């Protein structure tokens, strides 16, 4: 039991991002907007300054294009810097004392709030940079969805290229992908019909339904047949499933025997401590056992110290 607790504490320590020296941290966005975001956030983290997010959000919908661009460039820099600050040590992480543990990041919470506000206020081509960042660079699914919501508000010719990229890849976030497909239909972007039709056998049912609706809006005459599951497995999906499978805890074989064993630890001062463990015996050789304990951890206790 003691060894298991120590392992859990060690894993918890490994989950805490390393703190970088001040001279190793730099703005992630080049230019004046990036430098301003970097400095403003530093003062805000230290409690030496306020960030007027409310005014920033209001400026996103300004009738003045120059003011909108300045606000959107600054917002883009803030979002990118907040993401980097989650792991570069500039902002303290709050440990959550609940079952399962975890941490809470002020940088993450702020980014989520800003993304949501941006999705409701985005206007004009000036907002495209921040919206694309949310869709293409953001790691949180919720913020990615705010990004596609912002893109759907932006009425600029350049958005067609963004929608094309989202469906051509296609995007791994189903809500983002559905939003792009629907917007292609709503805007009657007939030139993108071939990209949309390639998703007619997508593994997500919501995506397939969106393809059918958009194909009808675009007047596509190509028949869309029934779903063929075997054809839905793309190389990208195969890689995703393989990564998911690697996260699954090992299972004990049905024929594995549950054993209880005593393990002796020899300390440098000459003391001997004996610990009793239980687990499924998976395998053994001349020197050690291979055991899966009730924490789903594999152990290889040496036979000379085990009985």
C-alpha cells in the first residue's frame, strides 16, 4: 500500500508543468500586440494591473474597422499567450482537492471566457485571425466551438478558405466540422460541394446528417447512399483509436490467478521491511514475477525478495 501511495504522489508531481526561468519565457506572438499581451498578463498575474476585458469585447464590434483590427489583434495575442502561460510557469496553478485531483488554471479559465465573448461579438474580416486561431491552434474543444461560432458571424470572403480547410482535413472536433458544413450550405458556397461530399460516409452521424442538408441546399444531384461503416475508417481515425487504446489500463486475463505475496525491502541501514500485496499473476521467470495489482499497475517483484 505504501509503495502504491508513493507512486501516486510521484505521478502527481510529474503532472505539474515545469517552471521556466524568466529569461526563457518570451511572447508567443511577435509584434506590438504580442508584447502588450505578454506584459499586461504578467502584471495581471502579479496583481499589479487590471485587464479591461469588457471594453476589449465591446471594441470587437466597433463600427471603426481600424479599432476592430487593433482589438482583434490584441485578443488573438491574449488567447495565444494565455495558452502558453498554462505550462510556462508564469501563472500559478490551483490544486483541486477533490477525488481524482487535477489542477485549475487561471489562464485557461480566462481564455475560455474570452473565447465565449469573442464568439458573440466577432465582426468583419479583422476578427478572422483570432477566429482561425481558436479553430486551428486552440486545444480545448469548447473554445474550438467558440471559434467556429465566430467564423459563422464573420461575413468576409476570406472565410470561405477557412471553411474549406476545416472540411478538407477534416477537423477532429465534430461540432466545428458540422458548423463549417452547415455554413457552406447557408452561404451557398457551391465551389466547396466536392469537399463536403467527401464526408458523406464520415464516422460521425451528425456530420453525415449535415452533409445531406448542405448537399440539398447546394442543389447537389450526386446520390448519397447508406452509411458504410467499413469505409469510415480513415488513417487519421485509426491513429486516434490506437492512441485511445494505449490509454486503457491493462486487463487481467481470465485465467490469471489472484495471489497475495510478501515483499521484503532491504534498506541501507540494514533494516528490513516486509509489505504484503495482492494482484493477478500474469507471468513469471526464473528471477521475478509479473503481477497486475488492484491499482492496474504492473510490478515485477524479484523472487529472491518475495514469498
